[in-house]
């Protein structure tokens, strides 16, 4: 028999060790899965976790790490505020799409005018678009008591349909010979989110992600708002007693996470993706949920978790092309990571005791 | 009476880090009302849980009816004839009395049969209760009757009652005691857990006193002075709070026709509450929980805003102000629920000091927190109010009830409030901490603050209050000087609308002067 005793306070050591252990367990169980698929598990794990960094083609993959990691970190930092406060925005994917659409629409509206003002305006439009999309479930929750998990998730599908409509309609490239998709923004200098240092993968989205991490850190550790966010999540009644307005907290958290997701979408559409297409979104908004939890909802943790997750994206891509691994196996690996993290987290809050059967 | 029902022999139970019971032995006779006395944490709960089969002792044996008794689970204990009424009721608000009773049975008969049984037993033992009523609409005393009748239907040999009177009015206590005496006379033994010494002296045949998990004394409570028993319980000599006479100060807080709808389905509507509190005065508000205490303190703290003119602080209408604006103006509150309301359980004491102190103690500047100042404030509270904890970095959850309560009350007092409102300041707090908290409240009033103490504990209210009023069904009685108020008068003030006729008649008969007209106001809002 195994018994779990609740710890008087969560274990600090385990809260750091749990994500690491979760990664290790994912590698182990993932390896078993790959072996069942008839692959050499050691080779697959090495391909996914090490090749992007250390193989002879790493010069090509390393910039990809920043490109994949930046939107994950940017979105996850935004989500972490809501998650800490007990507000569950599951629809970052939709806010990401709307942010990209709004940003791209502003850029395309000015085409082909050249001005340094175009890109900043696109940034603002992306943030506002994503923020407003995130506010919809927030306002519905405050006004009518709806469940923000369901509403934000369902709005993802609305956003996807909107994306398809835009790519085929208003935003379609007039010179695109009827193909769906917008003009390529990376070929429009005023609106392009180009690499800041050639070959580094460093674009404005990476800069924004780093700034977001620093801001989030200061906010959580030093600012009354961060304190109120933590309080609202841990003890809602105490938060009200401390003067936190729950409705305002919901709106701020939904708006903030939506705005950051929108920004991520904007930087993606104007940079790495380049154009609005029907299949523009690749699930960053959902993966960011895993990143947020893997990073313990802590800004620095999220930075590290974003890097690990980007690694599985890139390494997974390599494994797909080089070893013929199915794409679903990679998604499975990412899901497993969250699964194991939640499981291992029991150790943070509980002490495991092995009972002697004779006594019990 | 002399026949033995239950014998406990050297029961010992240890939890990691603490010995809850150590070599506890005593006996309960058939038809005996036996008191189990002790402070919080003395091991009373562990002991009764052992008897009720919820806890397995590490060593020691029990004998029930001359047969070895080692229940593996509450079901086995019930089969052997042991029933228990818990301090916190386990009832479903949305279901009827009969349905609730059925839920607790192993082989429930038909609802119709249950209703008949409930009527029969409630009539037999003088516990009026309608089996078809919805539990959510019952008073605390009536809910307790549901629990008691649920036990009596099992025809128990031993009835365990855990702090049964903490939620009752004095009149309800009298009814309960009549029932218990009748049960004892019929041969049912009762194990009565309490820390209210006067009750035990009135009711019990024998008393076992526990301290730190061990039996420190067994006595006849009718022959032993309450003070002696209290000191046996605590292990030290208790100080009574001292207070000095004060001149009447200016009015600091005025409630003018404060009314508010119920915040949720089983909440209480506040009706036209009007009262003033002066500087240097302690106003005691008595009443059984669930009569509007939570709503009243929410209306005062700002968690439930009302019309601006309904609450006036030093002449300024603040009824519509938010929580922190009221704090800034000097109106501070300490709600009843320590963990989760007054303090965040998993946050450190430093963070909890910040929770209400950020504004008045200047722990933030332009929204940025001054952590060193917050830590210093927390340390200050810990030192001044003798909070037993390794330091301000420990979580609120790790503190005992009494220590956390000292911290919570201390946190508000050290912000120099002009008006302080506390709800149940010593609920679940050990005797020495309770004395310290009451003394701190009196000292605060001596220094010129107005203090409102909301409590169910009448002894406490009589000890600290200058004036006393009763909160019943969301209505506040006019305040009367606390000195010289008799228990009967208080009971009538607390009685509420359903005692209208009785109150009126008894008021006329019992006293002269202004009482009858005041009583009328109490019961006819």
C-alpha cells in the first residue's frame, strides 16, 4: 500500500525537480512507444532532443529554435497570469489567429506605401485584435456567468473559419492568380518582420517574448498586480477581502493573454509565415498551455519550457523526415510531457509513504 | 448508573510529529453523562474518532459492554451502538429532513416510514422538527436536531456529542439539555465534548480533562470550581482581561437603515440595521451564526457595497466605497474564516501581512511592493502578538488556529484603525490565545478606537462589551448596556421572531421598566 500525506507546504525542491523528471519520464515512455513502432528508441530520442542542437546540420536548426520558441513563450507568459488567477483561457490559438489577421490586414491596407510607421501599427493592431478576441469570453463570463474554458475554446473554431474566409476573400492576394492566401508580407519591407541578425532566427517576436518574460517577472515578484493575481488564484475570498475586483481581474487576464497571443500571431504572419493562409495556425496556442505549466507558470520557467518544446517541434520534424516517424507520435510526445508533469506534481504537494501491509 | 458501558484502557495514538493521545484511560457508566474537556489540540477529537472507528489507536484497548471493542470503521461502531453528532453538520441543504436522515442509513426504509419515525422520536424527546422541511431553511439549532434524531433512530447505547452548543441560543441549549437528561435517564450514556465549563457543571456527572493528549484529571464538575477546571485544561493560571473606565467619545461609525438583499440562496437579508458606535467603545453583537453575521461584516468591509448613506464613518458616507478605500479611511475588519478569507493559506505571513496592510502601512509605492517593509511589518505582528511561528516566511496554513487568529487580529490592530470590526475573534482558539485576543481588543478601545465584536460566544461578549445587541434573522436589536444584562434577557434578545409571544409575555412578567417595549422592538421589526 502507498499512502499520500499532504505536505504542510509545497516542497520547493520538488517543484523544481518535477519538470525535469517529467521530461525524463517522457523520454523513457516515448522511447518504449518508438520501439513499439519499430524504431530504435535511442536514435529517435537523440534525434528529437539532441540533433537540433549538436548535429552537423545544427547551424540550420538553431535559428529555428528561436522562431518556434518565441510564439510559444509569448503566448505562455500571457496565459500564465490567467492560470495563476484561476482564469482558464484555452483559446489562445484563436486569439493568435485574430491577432495575425488584424496585423496583416493593417499591413496589407497600406500596401505598397513605404513608411516606418506601418510595422508599429501592425503590432498595435495585432495586440488589440487578439486582446478583443480574448475579452469576448471574459465579458461573457463577467456579464452572464458563462464558462470561459468552453467559450474561449469554441472561439478558436470561429477564428479558424474567419481565417479561411479572409484568406479566400478580403485578404486574398489580388495578384495571386486566384490561389488562396494573402500577399507575402515579407516581400513588403515596411511590413516585414525580418531577421534582425542574419542567420540567427532573431526577429521582433523573439525580442517581444524576452521583454514579456522580463515584464512578467517584475510584475509577479514586485508589483501589487502580480500579488493580486496570485491571491485571486489561491484564495478567491481572501482576494476580495484584499480589495481585488474579481470581474476586473477576469477582464485584465483574458485581455492580456489575448493581446500577447495576438502579438505572437502578428509576428508570425509578418515574419516566418509571411502570409495569411488557410492553414496558417499550427497549434502554438494549444502547445503554449503545456509550456505554461511545464514552466511552473513562472516567467523564467516558461522561457526554459518554451525552449524544450521548440526542441520537440524541430527534433520531431527531423525524426519525421529522417526516420519516417509519424507526425502523431510527436504530438503524443508533447502531450505526454504535460501528462507526466501533472502526475509528478503530486510529489510537490504530497509526501509518499509506503505502508507495511501488516500494520494496515 | 454504576454499571460500566465503555472502558478505555491506555489508548495511544501518534501522528508524525505529535502524540495526539497518550495512555488515555477512563470509563463511562451506563446512563452517565461524561464530559471530555480540553483545549483545541488536546486530543479530544482523536479520542472520539477512535471510539467512533475513524481512527485506529497505535496501542491500548477498548471494552464496550464487557466485550472487546475495536471498530474498524464507523459502520461497525454504529452497529455496536455508538452514535456521534459532529460539530460540523454533514447535511445537504437542498434536501428535506427525512431525505437527509435516509442518506445516512445503511438500509433505509420507505420515506413515509422515516417521516413517521422522525415525528415520533422528535415528539418523544421534545425536539420539534418537521420531516418535510428543506434543510437549507432550518436554523442551526434545527439542523443539529436533524443530526441528533438521525442518531437516536439507531437506538444508541453511547451518544457522542462534539461541541453541540456552539451554534445554539441559550433557549435551544435548555431544550437540548432536557433531551440529553431524558436520554441518560433511559440508560443511554453520553460523551459530551465541550470547553464551556458552566454547561458541563450543569449537565455532566463526571469529567475527564485532557491536556497535550494525556488525562490530567478526572473530577465531578458539580463539585469543582470552573476556574480550577479551566486551569487544569490550560495548565497555567488564566488572567482575566482588564479594562479601564473611559469617557464617552464621539460617534465614529453609524449604520443608518442598512439593508441588503441576500448575497446567495441560503444567505440572510439584512433589514434596516441602525446603530452607532463611539470612540473608546466595544459593541458586542450576539447571535447564532447564519443570522446575518457574514452579510453584516461584508457590508462593513466593503465586500458587499450598499447605498453610500447606509454606512457613515466619522460623518462621511462610505457605504458605496470599495474595500481598500474603507481601509484607507480607517475602517478595518477581521472576518470569521481565517484560512481562505482573512488569510491566504498557502501564502507566507509576509504576503498575508501585505494582504490588508499594503495601503495603511505603505507597503507599496506606485504599485510596486516594498518586500522588506512587508517582512518587517509581519515580524512586528509576530513579535507584538506573540504568534508562535519560526518566522514570517512560513505559510499561514502551517500555523495553529489560535496563532493564525492572533496574527490576523494583530495585523488589523497594528494598522491603528479608527473602527475595527471582528467576527468570531476567538472561534476555535485555545484559551490562552483567546484571553490575549480579547485583551488586545480592549486595549485598542482604550486607545480611542471603536470596536465591534460579532460573536456567538455570549460569555466572551459579556466580558468585552460595553453595549450588547442581538442579530436575529438579519435584524439588529437596539443596543443595551452589557453590564447587568442577565442570561435570560440575552436569550430573549436572541430569540427571534418565532419566540414573539413568549418573549413578549416573559418580558412583561420578568421585569419592569423599559424592557417590554425594547423586547417588542427586537421581535417586531
